[in-house]
């Protein structure tokens, strides 16, 4: 089992993110993840992801370093391949490229096209991996054409792991076919197991084993001595934790006004109108539902919930620490939770 930390962007100033990463490495976490965004919800300080990872690479020794997640629209695959190879070199072979199909807030305000996002994703992965191989090659695709292309830097590992933030049937099967890891949005253990079956289908089709794929998930976590205190911190994050279509799939009868019916995180923009609608949607989500899609409560409750996720197939947790006392949450994982799930624990 692996436990990672999702850096607190956009709430923490950029210079402090480096220290947060160091503290979590010292605490025993296995990975550090950075969201690759231009804008964010809620609004705040949003630094460039690969620059942050490069700085963290220079002051850490053990943790793997990944994006959760980059998209294939804002970077030419050659530029992305160079960024990742640089962080892999700086870290001594610890980079992970997390990729997703993209969302409005990083693209629409800037006039960046994101038509046929999954096809772009597939083509970008093919080009990036080819560039990492070190060979000179030409490529004619639907979106990019390369002639005698190569990089003057290669990653330490010939194949840097690529994790997909897959949530729909097509990308779930694609994860099984070509990815090294899976990092979906918050899900209940039951929904996770259901989607994992599609990942396995893709793996089987490609002649692979599910054991070749690092099955992860990113989850919000809050721990306190009093469970109610931990639950309270979920309130302002409810729209990010529990997406409407997933709530309904999980069996929650949430009555949504028609004006909010088409509200989706992937289509949101961090502007007044959208933020107001997001807040209104959050007020309609039962706190119980948010708890189902997160790790919150006492230490004992979180351990039990982690066990349920493990039974569903999770092997790598990317945790977003929103506890009332973030340091206490980190220390609890470090000293009392993570040791429970180590092979020698």
C-alpha cells in the first residue's frame, strides 16, 4: 500500500509548498502530487505544477512526484516530455506524469481548443513515450506532426509512469490498455470497484494484468478526536468531493433545481456566477454523502474506511488534507495509520 499527499493548492503560498512536501516525506508518505491548473476552484494561488515539482525534487530524496493531473491540450507533447524528463532527472527517477482529458477552467478562458480530448490524450501519450526513448523519429497524427524529432534530455527511467485520471467507460478501459496507474476523482468503495472492472477489461484486452497498474484514488481526508469536528471540515468542500452524477449513482436522492442540473466540475469556471452556483449546489449535498466519498472522522473510522477501499482494489491513496488541524492529520497518518498498512506493520 502507498499513501501520497496532494499539496494544498490553492490555499498555501507557493514558497511554503516546498516545506509541506518535505514534512510529508519525513512523515513517511510515498508520493507528492500537484494539480496542474491555471485557474482553480476555490480561487487562490495557483503556481505552475512542473516548476513546483522541480523545486521539490531538489529537496526530497524518496517520494515520487506527480501531477494530478496534466492535460494534453496546453502543452505540445515535446514540451511536456521535456518537462517530465527534467523533473525525472532532478529527482533521480521519481517523476510520474498524471494525465486527464482536461476541464473548462484551464482551457476556455484562454481560447485553448479541447476538441476530441480522448483522441488527443492517446496521441500525446504515444508521442511522449517515443520521445523518452531517445530515438529520432517522424510522426504524422491527427493533431501533431513531427519530423526527425528527438529530445536532448531523457528521463532516468526510459518509461516514466503515466497515470490516467479516468472516470468514463472509454478512458477507464484505456487505462487498462496503456496506463501505468489510475487516479480517478473521489468515489465510494462500491463505485471504485465497479469502475475497476472496466480497467480490468481494458487490461485483459491488451494482454496485461491488473497487477501492472498502480490502482490509486485521490480523496479528501479529515481526522479529529471528535468525529463531528472532522465532518464539519467537509462542508465547504462538498461540491468538490461529491459530483452530482456520482451521488445519484451511489443512491442519493438529491433534488437539484433545473438551473444546476447541468453543473459539472469539468465545465466550471472560477467566476462569480459559476462559484455562486457551485456554492448553491454544495448546500444541497447531504453531509452524509460527502462522508461516503472521503476519509473523515476519528482515526479508527478512517482506518476502517481505508480497509474498505483496499478491498475495492485501491493500492495508492492520494490524500487531500483538509483536517481542522492539518499537522495532527499528517502525524496521525504518519504514526498510527500508515504503519497499519505496511507489509511489516
